[in-house]
C-alpha cells in the first residue's frame, strides 16, 4: 500500500477511534448528569414531604444531658402545683384585656413515662375539673372560698409516646376561659 493510501486510511481510523472515545465520554457524561438530576429531584421530593408532614409548624427539640443511669430507668417523679382562681381574683388577663378564670400551672411539660404528682388549690366558690381523656384524667376539684382553698391531689403517669395532650375544665365556668389555651384549657407536653 502506498503512503498516500496509508495516510488516507490512517487518519480515517484515527478519526473513527477518536469519535468512538468522544462518544463514550459524552455518554458517560450524560449518565452522570442524569443521575445528578435524578438525585436532585429525589432530594426535592423528600424536602417537600418533610415540610408538608410538619404542617408548617416549628418543632423545638429539647436535648437532655446524658445521665450515667440506664436509659430504661423511669424518670424521677415530678411534683406540679396548680391554683384555680377566678376573674374577680385576677387569675389571668386575657387578650381581650379582661380578667378570666384560670387553672394556673395547668400547662406543663413532663418526660415520657414520668409519674406526675399534682396538687391543686381551688380558690373559686365553684368546682372545676382537670379533664384529659388521653391521659386518663377526669379530676373534679371541689369548691373553695376566696380565702380558703379546697386542695386536692392526684397522680398520673405520662404516656410513653412524646406529644401534646389536651386538657380542659369540663364543668361550666368562664366561657372565654374555656375556649382559650392557658386559662380553662391547655396542654400537657410529653418529651422523651
């Protein structure tokens, strides 16, 4: 074969082998770009699902310091004191600018599985209740006087499932207070 024929064949082969290498490189680049795009879409979907499942609310996590005790040991009992006062006794001022009945100390945070010992002093001349079916509570707090409280005690064990558990006074009293958290209704927050 002549040099001229070889040169004509040679560059053609070189170009074909170069094209083949370029083509393989482009295919792998496309695969890489495709995988990157797919992973980006998956990350976006996971983010949207996480945001939608949170209901748009902000969650604060309280981290307890590590203790040398076994994690299976129940937390120590917690003592809670509540006071029931009326609007006339200036229990708690509402967003409407008026004083309202309230179970002061009714909102609380406890640890999962914790035993909670509650002491309630009612300075109202009417009875009230601390009702929380999800906690197994329906405690009636007898009537007291302006000067002498009716005091009662009850105990409950916090659920093992962290969350927010509602309570309310089931006996008719201040209608405004019965419809607003922190007065005659509220929540018990259970943390792990």
